[in-house]
C-alpha cells in the first residue's frame, strides 16, 4: 500500500502522539508499505528528509516551538500543508490516508477525501476528543463541535489509543472507535531486578499544566525523610516554576533536570530507574507509561481514565488522587519497602507484553488495508 500519514506533530516536534505516529509509520515500512508523512515544519528542520525509511515532508507552519502548539499554529499547519498534500495526492496517489488527531489533522484528511475520494482512517489520542482535556479544549469544542462531526462520520474507520479515549468518543461524539493500544518494541528483560540505592524516580514528558509537574515536587517534599533521587526528563511552560519550587523546598541536591533527551538516552535513563511518577490531570494512553512498563518500572500515577491501561492498582503501582498527600502516601509505601518495589517492577514487565509494537502495527495494517479497499 501507499500510505499517506498526516500528523501535525512528528519527532522531534511534539510529544507522545507524534512518537506514536512515527512508530506506526516505521512499522508499516518494515512490512513492505510505502509511507510518506506530512507534518508541521519548523525553520531549523529540513523541509524533506527520509527518517528510518519514512519520507517526512515538513511544509513551513510558522510554529515557534517544538514542545508546544497553540490553536492558531494548528490552523496554520492546515493552511500551509493543504497545497503540498493535495499535490502529493494527485501525483503520488496514496491508497489510504492515516490521520493522527481528529483536530486539527482530521480536517485536512476530510478535505482531501472530499477532493480526491481517497479514504482516511482517524486515530484519536485524547486532546482531540471532547472531554479529553476539558480545561484546555472545552471552549474550542463548543465552537467547533458541529464542524467536527462530519470529520468523524466520513472516516473509513476510527481508532483510539486507549479504552478511555474510545469511551469519550462514544459518549461525546457518538462514534464507535476500535481500540489499538500504543505500542513499543519489547526489549530483553534484565537478568535481575533490584531496587536502586537510593531508589530512582523519573518523570518523563512535556512540563505543562496537563502533566501537573508541580504536584510531583510537592509530594516529594513530604517524603524527603526517605532516600530517593528524582530525574525530570523534558521541558515545557512550567519548567521554570518547577525549578523554583525545587529550590524553595531545598531539594536541589536530590532533583536532576535533564531536559529533552534523544530516544536512546531516554531508554538508558529509564533502564536505571525504579519508579515512574505521573501526576497528570488527563492522559489518553501515555507513551511514557508504556516505556516504563517495558523497562520494568513501578508506576505511581493519577487516578484518571487514561492510566487504566498501564497501572494495576497495588500490583505494578498505585493510583493516587490529585493531592500531594495522596501521592506522598503511595511513594512512601514503595520507597520504604524494597521487596514490594521489586514485585511491582516484575509486574510491570509482565504487563508490557500487551503493548508489543509489531502486534499493534499489524492491527493498523489490517484496518488501513480494509479502508483502502473502499477507494472511490
């Protein structure tokens, strides 16, 4: 098949959703398909390049930062990508379009379908579904809701990255989505598992309001009588506030800010860690959580729907209410009992098998092939 992938974020731009798009695209290439990606361009990135055998096109979108994207910048992606993508559809003639994110990318797929009859498959991640990140998108969906419904309805198929996201799509949009969990390549499990001395806790991702990183520091201050070290991998709008809070809590000797790291280095750091701390207010199916599973980390996370696929409460980690004391209570339980921590880490390794990337790529491949058969 010739598969055109549309995603307004694609590595190194964006967060977990872009990494999902990349892993699926690269997996489809390994299965013998021809894949081209059209994403948002930034001035310091090449307009076209081949990454892991995937041709990536980046029309200049006037987006300012890799890690954040405003609503106007999303709209600019649609405007600047439209003509290059339409030309690609007319000359390359893809069999099917795979659009990650109903908003904004689904609008581009919908327009191309109307012009060319090429079928498209939507993958919903979280913030593109009403109710997914209500504090950030409720007002937007109230305005755009009627315009978005045709995007859902004209799709040849709809997928969701988790049962939670699929439930939101059904409840708020009347759409039945097939759940295809985000996947990662499995890695050989460590020969032995043991708790670090001191235990190493890690937070991974964009330091935004949604990720709620200040709560992590507030919780860690409550367990500073216990041994631990905390590493923050990522950057974002709350980076400076997080650093200031670390200093005000006198935790600067126990917290390391590593910024954004390349994938291999992230994997190396996770391989040395014991616990993933996730204080998010909302998630779809976080890649950070899946990465933590395959490295055998216990997960202490928010009691939110998007983490249900990666946490079995009191088995491989804990669900916590969104308060510093709730997170501190669970952290104290893990940090003060090394045997319990090792058991939870083993449970995470077992749970990781549900996210085996080759299996998930085959799920997408079958769905895209079925959609391609509806051409015209």
